[in-house]
């Protein structure tokens, strides 16, 4: 005989079961993923519960169950009806990482003597064969070195003289920037020697141009000249020696932050040697002690290329671009050496310092010298958790 089942009682039991599984309000529990209704929120996300159980997120605590559908939390499966609030406790306060830094290419503005004496040969006599002039040999040397180093050096070009009355060109022939070979080659091909040697005025003009540039790159002037400075400002005799004014202009350029490499083009007489040595020292980057001259020598294309290549290497950048910093971290700088990693102190004199825009760092003093000598083979930024 079958037992009698009362329909009202059966319906009431089913309704209680549904309410218990789907939307039990007012109870907060940690979800284990074993039952429907709630699932723990992932880091930073909003969890979704429902009839289908979801996998636990990381670090969150399940919210209070509710009605309706919502977005899936990180690591959970989207369920049906019944949504909990986001969990808490899974936020990452900082990210600790180490990144090799890329050097910022130096800016080098070539200040080229285009006086009439550049039409002579290297002995100072009239050039009688094609390609024998100092001008021809200098152009070939500059083009070769700029072409081979344009990926690591931002080259620019400025001519010293604009006319035969000591006028200096306004601005530059080619702006300093990456990949400058094509523009510099075209500018050199279109130019001819003219006038005198207004070195002091040309240096002042080069400084004004470099001061107008706001990039964080190290900036240099490369002065290539075959004769003594003249065109003294205020002097009606344009051929009078202006070496004192030129040395003062070089010292002022250095004070403004722009060291000057000096190249003497086919100069060998004692007076020229003495004045160019003094100019190189005033410029701040003479050849190392023990060299034959303080200035760099260029007696032909080959020696000019050697001097330019050495200058490009000596201008090895000590500025390095920084990647975005993780929130809540502090910056440490280290260097790789043959003996292992060494820490570089935050020191504006002999360590590292932020650039004004905080998007790069510059190595100063002995730290920069270690980069230029090759003792530091790479520079690494480490972002350390500060909490």
C-alpha cells in the first residue's frame, strides 16, 4: 500500500530548498567553490555567484549574496542568478623588478670652420688636384663617421662663417638628432669655404642653440678648425687674433654645461699648436695627459676619422632612460662589472641623480667615468618595495 503524500507539504519543502540554495540573505561566508551562490573575488575584481559554483580568486573574501547577475571576478566562472560583492585583501602594493637601462645618445653639434683657408692643401699651399683640399678631406671624414655612428650619437651641423664680413649663421645647418647622416651629407655637399674665422661668435651661437633644446641628452660642441680665431667683436681689423675671446667663450660654454672637443685641421706651427692646446683645455675635454697635443689632430681623412671616432666614444652617454616605476617602490641603481654587480650611490657628485623630468637618471663623476672606461658594462635599475 503506497503511503499518502500531502501535496501542500511537498511544495513547501521544495520552496525552502530553493530559497536556501539561491539567495540566503544576511549571511557572509568564505566561498570554497563547493556550493552555488557566491564565489570569492579575485584581486581587484567583482565576483559573480549563482547556481554554478566558481573557483576561488586570490586573497579575496566572499561578499554577501544578492539577487541579479554581475561581472565575473578574476579566476572565477560566471554563474547565474545571485551575485556577491567584491572581496578584499588581494591588492599588490608594489612590484619588485630589475631592468637593464638603455643609454640616452649624446647630442654632438659639429661646428665646422668654413673659412677660405680650407681650400688649401694640408701644407697650406694652393690645392691643384681634385680632392686635395682640407675641405674635401674633412667632408669625407665627417660623412664616414656620422654614417657609422648615427645610431649611437645624435649629430648636428653648424658652419662657422656666413659671409666674408665675420657674420655667423643664425641657427644650424642641420638640427641635432638621430639618423643625421643624410641631412649632414647634403648640407656639406651644398656648402663652400667662405670668409674668415669668427670662432668666438660661432661658439656663442652654438651655445644659444643647445640651450634651446630641452631633451635630457648630454650635449657637446665639436669644433673643427684649421686656423687661429679672428673677427674679434668690436675690432675693425678682422684678421687680429681673437684667441683670448675664444678661450673665454669656450669656458662660458663649459659653465653652461656644454663641453667642447677641439680638432685642429692640418695645423703644425708652434703658435697654432699653443693656441689650440689652450682652446682644448678651456673646452673641458682635452686629450688624455701624455698625448702629443691637448687638441685632436686631423692631418688627413684617416686621422680625422680616428679623432672623430675617439670623440664619439669619449662622449659615451652617462644618461639613461627609466621605465615607469611600479607604485609604492623606490629606485636603486647598480652596475655590472667583470667582478659582479656593484651598487651605485644616489650622489649628484659621484653617483646617480634624477633628471629634472624624473624620467631618466644621469651618472656623475667617478660613476660616469666608469661607464666611459668600460668598467661598468651595463647599468641596471631595481625597483624595490618600500612597504
